[in-house]
């Protein structure tokens, strides 16, 4: 049986493999890796590219494994472009690519650079079915990956850990946890029917929503606090204000799909403004 479930030949196979590249969810982790490099100041584009590629392979692994489990094992999805063999081949390819990036980071930087990057793949591979059935792990998986991408992106450039990248990692962990809780609320009824214990299923949609916005507001508060304490450039407050406006608008709708769309796009703007604030330091 071929790797593609719809069509035969190399074009169909490439299309099936490419279907697992989801820019909306893949761009933030890759961008977070580069953000870590930007935090380092002067950085090596080659080393930055290797780390960003490793993050890409980790997220690709997560998407392939998630689709494989949801369609071929759980029968949750209506369709999937890859056959069972295609999913396995994609997982092998992504894992080999990730391992190659780890080896390159080890050679170009040091063993710690490989060690701080490895958990990104572990989270991606274990997302389904191990992590996505429990409230804490299904909520924290993606935000933790983003936080590790920032921290790793900084380390591979500097061979050190510092307060600023650690603080930014914490901010994104907190803010994206709030976004993930709201995103998971979209599938409340279905998740409840199959025993998937998301935060919304455990707490109920109303309390989950309150908890999500508590995380969002806390994350924005952290930005202001770190800027006031000199850990972040002053310009990062502008990024917090911009995202704060989006959070306020999203809070006015009870529809989790719309709220998620607003918050995800607001997070893109937030990251872009943080990059500008760190790189140009307009108010310094």
C-alpha cells in the first residue's frame, strides 16, 4: 500500500506528506526558536537555522503522530491523507531529521545544546495518545514546547542560560496555557464523550474560561513586571498592551472558536512586537 490514501505516485505522496505541515501551529515554535536567537544579540544564522529546523521536525512529528492516532487508531477523524505506512514513514523521516539536527547542535555548540532541544521532540512524539488525554499534559504540551524553543534558541547561540530568555519562556508558557485552554473548549462535547480530560471537561466550560483568562492576564502582568524590573526592554510593554486589547475583545465573545482565532493571531502580533522591542529597543 502506498503512503498516500488518495492517489498514487510521487506527487500524491509528496502532497500527503506536505499535508502534515500546518503553518498556523508550526510557525510559532519555529519563530520562538529564532526569537531566542534574537535575544542573544549577535547570533550565528547557521546555528539558529539548525535549531529552528530541529523544532520544525519536532512539531511535524507531533502532527503526524496525532493524525495517525486520531484516524487510524481512535477512528476520531473523518479522513487522513496518509496511510498507516505513510504515517510511519513520515515519523521515521522526521525523527531522523531531528536526530541529525541534534548531532549538528552537539558538534557546532555542545552536548547541552542537544539536551535542551531533545524535549521538544519527546513532547511532540508523546502528545498522542500519551499526553492528550489528561488535563495538565494536554494543556501544557504546546506552551512548554514554545518555552523550550525560546530557551534552546538562546542557549545554542550563547552556551549559557540567562534571566531574560527564562523570563520570556515563562511569559509564553503562561499566556499560551490560557490560549490552549480556550482552544480545547471548542471540542468540549466530543472530548467529554470519549473521556478526554481537557480542562474544560474537568472544570466545566465556564470555570475553564475563567481560568484561561486568569492565565492570559497573569502573563501580560508578568511582561509589565519584568519590564519594570529591567529584565525586559521597556518597549515590551507595547506588546503587552496590544495583546491585552485582543484579550479584552476575545473575552466579549462566548464562542471559543472565535476567541481562539483572535488570540492566536494576537499572539503572532505579540511575538512580532516583542522581537521589535528586543532588537531595536525603541525606548532605551
